[in-house]
C-alpha cells in the first residue's frame, strides 16, 4: 500500500470512527429518560388499546420518528399502519349435546361470525387439553391457528373453564377462525348455534424506516410494543394507572433511540425498520398484522426489545436473548460485543417459554431469526403487570447502556457482514 493510499485509508477509518462516536452520544441517559418518562406518564392512561391514552402514545412515537427523519414504510402515507379489529357487543349461544340442552354458560364461543351453527359433521378439530399444561397458551395458539376447533373440558376443569370466560369478549382480527370451549366431555353428538353482534375498531402500529445503501431488500427489524393495561382498580396506595414503564415503554424508548442513532450514523447497508406494535397485551395483534405484510424471507433479523428497565439477574451491562439456541443470532451479537463491558446471555427462564410470548414469535414461526432481548427477572420482577411499574422504579443509567449494547451488537448484521441462520418454521 503506497503512502498516499495508506493516508487516505487512515483518514477514512478516523472519519468513520469519529462519526460513530458522535452518533453514539445520541444514546444518552438524559434523552432516554425524557422519552421513557413521556411514554409512562399518567396522562398516557396506561396505553390500553381502544383508549385515548394509546392514541396519544401513538402520536408521540410518530412525532419522534418524524423528528428523526425516518421514511414511511411500504407505501404508507404516514407512520401509522392501521388495521381493523372486531369486538363483540353481544353474544347469544345455544346448544345441545347427545340430544340434551347444554347451559349457554357452559359454552365459550370465540370468533368473528355473526351467525354460525355447527355439529359433529362440521369438520371441526376436537381436542381435550391436558389439565397439567399451560391452558391459556394452548388456547391462544388455537385462536391464532387456521383450524376451527372445539375444546372439550371435563367437569373437573370447571375452575379453569371459568377463568377463560374473558376470551369471548376479546377483540379479534377479521377472519379469525372459530373456536368453541365447552365444559363437557367429548360427546358423540352435539349442535351449537351462535349469533353475535360485532363492532369494528381500529388499532395502529407505528413504523418508520431507513433504506439500506447496498442491500435495500434485506430488512433488519427493531421492535417493541407500546400498549399496556390501562386503568384498573386502585391498589393499596390508591394508584389505578398501569403505567407500564418497564413493560414496555422501555422497549419502545429503545426503538426510538436506536432509530435516532442509526439515522445519525448513516452507514447501514441493509434497510432498517423501526416498529412499535399495538395489542401485544391482548393477543399480539400488532405483530401478527405486521408479519402478514412483510415478506419473511426478506427479514434478515428481528431485534425485539421487551422490559429492559431493570437490571438482569447478572447485574448491570447484561441482558438475555430468548430462543438463543434456535439460531446463531445470539452468537453474532456476542462476537460484536467483544472488548466491551456488555454481555448477552441465553434466556435463563426457559420454563416460562418467553420466546413464544412476545412480538418476535410470529416472524420466528415463519423462519425469521427473530429474538427478544430483555433484562426482566421473570422469577422475581416485583412490578410486573402492577400499577407500581412506573418511571421511578427503573434504572435509567443501566437501561441507557443496554440500548447502547444493542446498537453495538447489531453492527455486523446492519452492515451486511453477518446473516443469522434461519429458525425452523413451526406453528406457534
């Protein structure tokens, strides 16, 4: 290498390094705290779907994307990806089993049909759940599937059956296949009729993008959910607002800060998509809709960020990756963190099946190396789904460092040097 080219190379390396340092300063505790505090404030009313609070949060996130200079995604004319949900206003159920009437309170009907009659000849899959398994997760999977199903629950599962009653009133995406849950042993003959009045309501994902320089059709997704539980009964302190500071205003804050960082860096070869999902707490509706409108083969990796506001079980500057063993995504991130103070670990709570419980799950089921990064101590997270999950309980210094670590760990995927292995597709 001649002296001329050596000096030019050295200049370029120095320029890039200084530019990266400048952009890295964007992820600072003051800015992170301002965004986190805004998203988890009382005036967001807990960000529950179909409330003014979540609309206010959506407007705030969109304003941050606009301020950052993100482009609109996939032909949208704004940062809002809107879709419709159907919510039952009234449900009338009748039925009989082996020629005898069955009380309507012993049938839970889930679906979007306004009128439906079925019997044993209708071709529905019939299952009897294991009372020792995770019943709610099993049923959630059935509701998301493409198979009309009847779930038969014997009398000794009556308490579990009653706890599932709320499912009949949850909003559903249009076209959701019908599922019946019946408190009865599987019979030889049956007939059920449902008449349902529905109302249509809208939900919104907020999406922005930075086009890639050389690999525009290869996508890296950074995501989090911005919805939470809303307002409930006052707790012992009189607080009725579920602020969701950690769950998941922290992840949403990270997505916004990463968008600012990469926009300033201006060196992404792959296209970067920044999305905050709605409806995670109600059934993962936002991520499901998003997954239906992006080609999974074009998504190289998904960094889903969930609950990073408290220190992990290993202390500061550490986090874990769900589904670590399912691709080499985690190994790539670890390699990019060499020489830094950060470290990522495999999910220490495999029994809780966290890989299947967050917004990464839908794309992962389609083969995308889609993983969730978290610090939440799921065996001892004191404020999880409580009114006490507020800004004051978070470690903002550590949270800022975790966001920096995500930025640093993603660099070889962003610039196209590394491509994580695909996940084996499966029905979640």
